């Protein structure tokens, strides 16, 4: 009988990490607490049992343990991600829920990893990680521009008697500020604030196109076929790729649809059998599928025929749209599987900010 594989449980924190090794009775036989720093991976490797088959189980390996997990992977180690909810459940069942310490948390992580062999294995960063970073950067710039426009509109409304129009542009704002003649010190300060917000708006307008260009080039280099789906553009494809990561962690298209929030939920009553739109799942993925479904219905794409057929069968507008989104989730799932097979099954993980 082969000896058990050593599992090292780690409870990561911002400034320190706690690691434990358990025996066959799930009791701690070795314990180490180190400060987070440049040598953290080397300290753990020097302390760990010298077994090439050892497995490092890190709680929330895409969060506080992200950097440590990547450092261990770079040194040829096997790392699995233990969700925080699973570790908390293991701590409660092991009888240590009343004495919560870092060592007990690390022990719970190791126990969860020992009893759940289907945990997601962390793999090195690759182009998928780059896409996630570029997508986050684009979203930060776009959302910042929107906030700046809203602040500028509110300032101009207080500055001009007739108020500012809803659809602002930089040129319209410049013309409006030129016509404004402040009388009081408050109006002068308000005009200065509006000019500064206008400069911020112009700066963001210059920053967003290069950020989008980097993102689009990364999506093209990824070789995804998601953009061939009508209604899924480069930004939508980047959102799907960066959030999903390893698509094989979803056993079926139904599991993937549940993650996207497009799996049907029962809403039947009496003789009326119907389903309603799910509010669960990842809302960003759900938004991408919703936009794709609306585009297909509006522009006569292949999904429009399916939508109209469901309307003829007696479904309401929202019901038919929900069913179309469910079909699109299956299409996306199959495309992701095919793309991953072409790339040899290697995908990256989402950065911790995702």
C-alpha cells in the first residue's frame, strides 16, 4: 500500500502565513509561522517534508494566498485551492470551531484538502491572467470617466441658469464654460472645478483607447473563438475568459449555466408550469450573455429564430429571452472547451482582484 501523500495546509494572511503538516490521525505534527516577504516560499520549502509528491493546500489561493501559490508553482510544487467556506466547514466538523487560531485554520485547510480530491489545482499565470488584468484596467478607466462626467454635469447644473444638457461632450462643455461669467467667489470656484473635471475627462479619453487596444490584442493572441458568436465582442470575450479560467471545472453545460445565472428556476403554480429568470450566478457573465441575446433578437441573428419560436409556443418575452440566454450559455461552454483543447488544456487563473 502506497504511503499517504503529505498535505501541507496554509492559512495565508497579509503579513504572515501559517503552515501545518498532519499525521494519519489528522493531528498537527509540524507547525510553522512565517512573515510574508521575499523569502516566504524558500522558508516553506526548507521546512516542508522532503517528499516530491507533497501537496500544498492554500485557503483562498486566488486571494490573499495568490502570490504565495504562484511562487510555489514556479518552484515546481503542486498547489490546490481550498475555498474559505470549505475550510470553515472542516474546522466546525473537526471540533475546533470554538478555538479559532491560525494553526487551527491551517489544519482545517489540510483536512479539507485530504477529503476533497477534486479541488482545483492552481497552474502558472499565462495570457488568461494578462487578459484579466487588462480588462480590469479598462473597466477602471471607463468607470472613472463615467463618474467624472456625472460630477461635471452636476457642477454645470449649479453653475448655469438653464442647467447643462444631458448628453455632454467635451466641446459642448468648453462652449458652455466660455459663456459663463461668474459673479461671486463661489461661482468662480465652481467654474474652476468644472474646468478641472473637464481636464480629467480629456485625460481619460486619451487613456482609454490604448488600454482597449492592449486588451483587444491580448484577446486576439489568445485565439479564442468566442468573438465569432454574434453579440460577443472583444470585451465580452475577455470577460468570459478571465472569469471562467479553467472551463473543465464545470462538469456539464448545466453547471456552467448555473454559474452564469442562466439555469432556469422553477416558478410554477397550479396548472401553470413556468420558469423564471435566475438572479444567482456571476452577474458579469450574465450581463455578457444578456447583451448577446438582445443583439441577436434585435438584429436578426440565429438566436432571433429561436426567440420567435418560443414566443409562438406561448412563452412571454422575458421567458423566451431567458431560454435564449440558456442556449447561449451552452454555446459559450462548448466554445471554451474547444478552445482549451486546441491550447492543450493550459489556462491561467483569475487575479485576486477579480
